[in-house]
């Protein structure tokens, strides 16, 4: 075994760490626009460009929506776990997340005030005023009959896909010992 290899790797990693701690290198390799935006890598450029196009009001709404979803999604998940969907839980939960996000994005006037209430509670640290049972009740009110059907369809399609995958596999026979 080559004893030089671990030493070379160690030296290489030490050089990389030293480079990351070098202020001149960081300044050269960190892009910061005059407007204060910082980008961390080429992959984020389209995302940052999209964020830059948002108005202050759009940005405020987006933050509000994220805060509300951070309160509602754990409750939704726990509630749906109680439905005992088994292997199809994930498909139904992803569909439910999508539907909930759509409702939050285009909240009707009655729901909009509630969304703002939740966002304010999040910001003020008074989330305890909204226990899971209350949030679950509200989720049940937000979801429409079409939403419930979409959740059932997502779970059914996932289960169908799982069952039909087994039809493709040859049956395994137990071997006698």
C-alpha cells in the first residue's frame, strides 16, 4: 500500500480548508451585488434572479405563506398518519401539501384573515394559541370535496402502481429445507 497517498490527501484537504478561510479568496469567489444579494453557486442564480423580480409586497406574502405552512404542514402530516394509508401515505401527503399550498396562495377573504392571523402568531411567538386540534379543524374546513377526492385518487393510484409492480415480478416460491 502506498503510504504517501493518505499524506497527499491530508495535505490537499488542509490546502482546501486554508483556502476557504482566506479572506482574499472568499472576496474574489463570493458574488455580492450592489443591492446586497449574495449568491452561493451557479445553481442558485435563476432562483435569485426570480426573487429579485418580486416586489416587496410579493416577498412579504411569500414569507407569510412559508410561516403559515410551517405551522400547518406538521399538523397535516400527523393528521394524515392517523388515516392509516400505509405505503400510499407519501403520495397522498404530497398531494395534500400541493393542495394546501394552492389554498394558502389564493386564500379567499375569509381564509386570508386567518392566514394573516397565523403568520402574525408565528412572528410574535404565540403559536401555542393555535393547538393542533384547532389547526386540524381549520384544515378540514379549507379542503374542498374536490380536494378530498384528489387525495383519495392519489392514494389509490399509488396503491395500484405498487400492486401492478408485483404482477411484473416472477413469483418467488419458498425453498424446502
